[in-house]
């Protein structure tokens, strides 16, 4: 009885032309720059929001907000 062959078990190698390799390298560089810009923007927004927010209990109650009993 013949053995079933598994076509996926063979490793496939891909040869890229120099132009294709240059294009892939450029796309990786662009992706890296966009990812880095995204991380920088997220950190900047986080820092900005944290500086504008006061922690609960740190700010004294304003006299106008307390109603006399």
C-alpha cells in the first residue's frame, strides 16, 4: 500500500530578486517608523492626560461647593 504524502511537510524556500528584497526592506522600515510614531504619540497623550488630571483627595474642597447645613 502506498504511503500518503504530506505536501505541506516540505519546506519551501523563496528567492527574491534584488528589487523585491529592496522593496521588502523599505516596507519594513516604513512599518517600523509608523509603529514608533504611534508609540510616541500614545506616550505623549498619556503624559498629557496624567498632567491635566488631579488625583482624588489631593485637591481641597472648594468653599463654594460645600453647602452650609
